[in-house]
C-alpha cells in the first residue's frame, strides 16, 4: 500500500514535455514566420503603442463648465445685450443665444378667438371636434366666433388673450455672428487625483482679452467667435438665425500621465447636433417660449409672451487618462506570447490537409497505441521494439514516455 501511494506521489511530481516534429519545408516555414511577425506587429504597434494597453485607464472624468457670452446686436429696431438674448443667464454648459423673438404683449386671462388657421370655423359644431386639442393657444370652448354671418370665423379659446400669432415675419438678429463665447472648463481624474484647466496657467487676463480660438494658431484660447464655431460645423448665421439650431462644442481630454502633466491639454471639436432634422419640414430648428408677468393697479395679472428662436450650444466634456501599471502590462504580454502560437496552429492545418505528404506528417505527429501493443510492452519481450528499457516509465497522464534523469549520460 505504501509503495502504491509513493508511486502516485512520484508520478504526480514529474514533468512531461511534448513531442516536437521538425518539418523542413520552405513554404510552411515562411508562412509560420509571417504569421508570427504579423501577430507581434499587431501587439507592439496597435495594442501597446496605439491603445497603450500597458496602462490603467480612468474614464470617470469629473467636469465643471462655466460660459459667458459677450456682444451687442440689433433686433426689431432695438439694441440687444447679453441680458436680452442669452437664456438661461446662469452661464451653464447648455445655453441659448436668441436670434429672433416674436412678442405678444398685454395678455390677460379671458376668452378670445384662436389665431391658428386650423381652428377656423363656420358653425359651433365644427369647433366641437377640437375639444381637448393641444395645438391651440388655450382651451377650446366649442363656440365659433364670427365677425359677421357671411365671413369665416375662429373657434373661441379660454386662456391668455389675445392669442399668440407666430406667423408674422420678423428679421432675425444677424449680429450674433460676431458674438464671443468664453468657456471655462476644469476637470479631474479621480483615480489619479489629477486636475486640469482648459487654458494654460501662464495665460494672463490681457492674453485672454486679445486672443480668439483657432485650431492651429491659438488652440488653447478659451474665447470662441460664434461665426467661427458655426463655420467649423459647415453652417452659418444666415442659415440658422431664422429657425434656430443646436450646436455641440466637445472638449476632449486624452491624457498620458506617463509624460509631463503639461501635455495633458484639451482638444476642441464642433458639430451640429440637430443635423438629422435640418431638412425636415416638421420640428425644424430650435425655439421655446417664456413670459414676463406684471400686475395692473387693481391687482389683475397680465403678461408679455415671448416666442424665441435661438441657437442652442451644448458644451460636452469627454476624455480619459492612462498611467503605467504592472497588472495590465503582464496580462497583455501573456496574451501576446500566447497568440504567437497561432502560427503553429495554422501551419498544422496546412500540413495535415493541404500539402503533399500530409499522411507522413500525420504518422510522425500522432502515434496510435493498440491494446496488443500495450500488452507486448508490459511483457517486455526482448525481441519487441515496443518494450521499455529499465528506468523508463510510461506516464499515466498522457501516454507519453518519461525518462529518469539517472539514465541520461552526464
């Protein structure tokens, strides 16, 4: 029993090596080396150099954006400043520059005719079908208001009167082309506790006042001219001012923290976000409504309604940071060394199936052992070529032959 246990232990603590077959073939050898070279080039060029797989990456960027618009323009005979055309005024990462405003003044709560043509009528019955309509300027009462018996009427609404008429023609404010946008962006990569700002710390206030962003001449200036931003997206003020639109300003941070931290700088890109709807007849452009409320001397509420067409700007911040780390480096090195073995697999497929002499290669690579051969081996017949020499043992794990080191010449 003890010898059996000891035999199991010695069999367990043995080393087995695979049998190698050397094939002297130019074609197979060239294919093998080309495949190995391509795999090595992929891991060195793409995985390690381009993708920097030796680094640990932080994609959880924390960001804060502050914006400020400056400029003056003329709209409907009045001078407009920042307080008039920027909404909201808090200077957030999403803001609008209004280019056209339709104003309906002195609206009081009451009943009046609807201004939209789709609510025209001849009888009260025609207005009943509009009960619950959401496209009207108020609640449809079901009454048809007609100036005279022979004229066309409009359905009556209950709400803020007079009803808004947004079909009037107003020239947009084209001076927005020369307005400027100041963007202040600070970011932090929490994994590495690295914080950065979107313009150099050496830049002074006088430098900021003089500069304007240009992708080549002044890539780190935080002042953007609206006309330039639109041009970078292939748009212009004349095409957007009348109906409005949505423009995206993307600040991308891609930082390699193995290098000097001063090389961690932003890169700006611009796009029109509502491009899929630019040619649509429905929901084209961008507009919204807001009201200013007042009270008469007797305490009655009234308001001035504004329908604003605007260019909306969305400042989006994206990015990641990477730094050398041992664990991803080892993982990708192991993957690279393992993948080099794919060349052997491909060559085996070619040798076993497509080249002349495939049967001979199979005979050398694979050995078949029958029960009769095993019995002859155990009998250790001196005349049998399958008998084993003293000190040579067969492995129970894989059927390969193991050699005792004491039998090897020194």
